[in-house]
């Protein structure tokens, strides 16, 4: 994984956590808050994550969701790069079918120039939104075409990042800049690194592809928990050593929220679950307050969904969250846990990551 090799990651100091801990930020916007508030929280959270020894910090691409302000990962990552010094920053992920591969190569080449050796390029093949919005993003209604072409798009993106199209290729004279072509220009010097590619998924498709290509793999356990173990098994079974990795490396995204009081944790995750109820039933909005969630008249079907959803959210006191994360890591064999904390309040989210860091004895870095 370029400068961020599996061996280096496994050797990272992470307190008493079984594996490195990282952060997935959805840049959530709570009712009564603004996108500016959410982005300020992201800056504060990235700085906290860096100071407390979290390994990496990713943001995810979503569209047409009022409660999520992360429609432009590259823009957000550039902002976070200006406010941090050490922590790895990346996309968790960019939805490749929504974009021309050259555009992604240029954006992440620019990020790599801004924060050399700190950028990850995580890629997904889902649209990150509903079908109509995906059609507007891609200027086509042939949505399956983008997903089916994902391996070809990935190959094209990789060639733009490496600047190595074969002779005679129609794109052979096109260069993603910033990029390797600068090192071959007279007097040019180029960074020795390029952003390592991760494949993201919530099913077996990307797991198999990541394994066959010898790439690191990130699985969305936080919304596809029933598929986690089968997908990781498939990734490991199909893994072929590559120039990038000589052994499989898999992280999983997990929803987790810690508060000093168990009852308060239940209140917070109920609000996040109500937000998901509304999203899944075509009524997306800002993340509701715990008070609104407590007063909401859930139907029996909605209550069943909430119970099922929250069964996969690790929540409670710091000790309870630590025990839940340890158990999850043990069951899945994940090499890294990437925690996403969904709550109405940015202050609650920040405090959760701090409490989790304390529970594992993560170092307080200068």
C-alpha cells in the first residue's frame, strides 16, 4: 500500500486495541445545525483523531441526502489536509462510476501533492444515492452499465495514476497532473508515492476483485453486517499477492458510539436509527434530535427495523463499546476497525471517539 504497508500498519502503536482504529466521517448534519457546523466538526474530529492515535480518517461520497454533507470527498480532504499533519486521509469511498477516471486521478494526485504519503483512494461501485440522482450525476439512465464496467474503470484509473498506458493507446499522450509525468519532464521531480487504492464493498463482488488484484479491502459492516464474514472469507480465499500486498489486508467499517451513561447511548443511537428509517422509506432529512426520536410514533415495522439496525451498532459505556469492538474483531479477523459515530450532535460524536481512545489507552500525541 505504497508508504502505508500492511507491515507498517500492523506495527503501529494502538494502545491495547487488538488492531489499529480509524475513523469514517459521514459529515452528518443534525436538525438545527448547518453544513458549515458539520464541516467544522469534521476539522475538530480529524485533529482529535490525529492527536489520539487513530490511524486513518476517511470521508464517504453521498448525494441528495440533507443529513450528510460529504458529497465532495476530495474537497473535504483538501480542507482536512490543511488542518492536520500526520494522520492518513482518504475516501471511504469515491464512487467511481459517478466520475471519469481521469478526474479522480487528477483530484487525488492533487491531494497527494498537498499531503505527500498521507492519502488513500478508496473506491466503490455503488452510486452512493438513489437512481434518479445517479442518473443526474452520470448524465445517463443506464446505471447498471457503470457498475458492470467497474473493473475496466478501475484499470483505466490505475493507468492514469501510474502514467503507463501502452504505446498506441488512445490515452497514451494524456497525463494526470499532478502525477508521474512531472518526474520525466526536464528538471522534474515527482513524489515517490501515489495514493494507494482500496476497494470498498458491501457484498462479494468487490471482495473477489480486491482479492484477485491483491489490493486492500474495506467492508461496510455498518450497513451490511450479515455479509461481513462471507465477504472477508471470499477476499482471503481469492487473494493473490501483488506489488501492493503480499498478504490480505481487510478493514471493516463499524458503527460505534460511546457515552458515559448507557441510557444516553441508547437515546443517541435511537435518533440515528430514526434517520435511517426516514432514509430507507424515501423521506431523507437532517439527523433528528434524541428528543424527537423519543417522541416519534414508530410503527411495528419501523420498530422492527430500528431493533435490527441498532443490534449492529456497538453502543454503551466506553467499557461496553470496547468489549463489543474486541468481539467483532475477533469474529471477523479484521486487520483494522474503522469507526463511524452517527449522532445528532457533533459534540457527542467527538466525545465518543475520545472515550473510545481512552478505553484502549491510545496515546495522546503532541
